[in-house]
C-alpha cells in the first residue's frame, strides 16, 4: 500500500513539474507577442530564372508578420549585378527588411556598414536600399578606399542599374599613383 501511494505521489509530482515547465515556456513566448517567427542562420534568395538577383543572410532574424518586416542581426545583403558584372555586398550590425508581399522592398542597415564592390570598400554608419529606385543610399559620413583611391563625403547614392555612385557634401578625394605609374613618369 505504501509503495502504491508513493508511486501516485511521484506521478503527481512529475505531472506538476511538466505543467510548470510548460507555463514557463508560455510566459517566455509572451515576452515577444508580436514576433511571428524567430530564425537563426537566416538566409533568403531571390532568383530570376537561373540568375541570383539578391541574397540576404543573417545570424538571427525575427519576422513580424503584422508589420511585414524582418529584423536581422549581423546581416549581409548581396545584390548580383546583371550580365555577371559582379556582386555588391553590404554588411552591418543590425537592420530591418521591409517586405511587399514576397519582395524585398527596403533594407535599412545600421552599425559598421561595409559595402564592397569590385576593388572598393565603402564604410559608413548606415545604408538604405530602396527597390523602387534600385539604389543604396548612405545618408551619413562615407569613406571609400581601393584601387589607388581614397574618398570621403557626407552622403553617397549608388545606382545599382548604372553602377554609378554620387557623393555629396564635403567631398574629398585623394588619388594615389601606383609604383609602376611613378616609374613610367620618371623615364
């Protein structure tokens, strides 16, 4: 009789403990009621036939269905230029991706921005991609280095279609000659 009562008590204790753990998990989820999905090692790619158009990767992403946005941590967005002319990649510490249906409408990245295209590195505090303009805008101080060029300015707009960048406000440019160019001028 004592063994049967003991077994019932143990079973009740287990049941109570399991219910306690379920309520803890429910309360943890209540801290993030607006989050529809939480994804680690997030990756999303848009294809046009056999060609990649863009790719987004992040350490972690939170999808907010009502706001139609994805909040990303450690994002890298890559835009694949038509006719295999290269990849424009933009990294940041965090950001938001606003969606229009299944399309990426706007990407707003902040913190330690590094934009790479061919041999150039652009550093800024913020970068915004607008699908409507097909452009990346860095509204604050921008520094560009690479291929014998050093440039800074207060704002940059990179048109993805034409692959041209426009710099505005306090633009300062330094062009360095390569050792081969210096030797050619001495002859």
